[in-house]
């Protein structure tokens, strides 16, 4: 049984004339998929919400995390 959220994807290759802009065509195809099938790309969502991908380095105190894990193991009853 296939669902709307199936991870199966198809690749379609088409040839377009030089006078058709690639970005405009991509935008039109995304809009068609959204309107007809309810498929919205993450790029479209980010664009609508004016979000930009951010990469941040988050420092983590590994010793503290390990101590929390050990404390949680001691807290939980053994099966």
C-alpha cells in the first residue's frame, strides 16, 4: 500500500528550451505539485517563512552529559 508520505521518489528528466529560466520552471513545478498533490518541499517552506539554514557549533560538556545518564540509570528500576 502506498501512502502520500511514501519515501519512494521518481526522477523525471525533461529538455527545455534555453529561453525558459531554470528557476522559474522549478518554481512552477513546485507550485503544481503543491496545488495538485499537496506536496510541499522544505525549500518552499523555508522561503515562505523567510528562514535560512543555520549551522551553529554547540558546545557540550560530555562529562556532564555522561553523569546525567548515569544518574538516570540509577534512578530507573531494573527490569
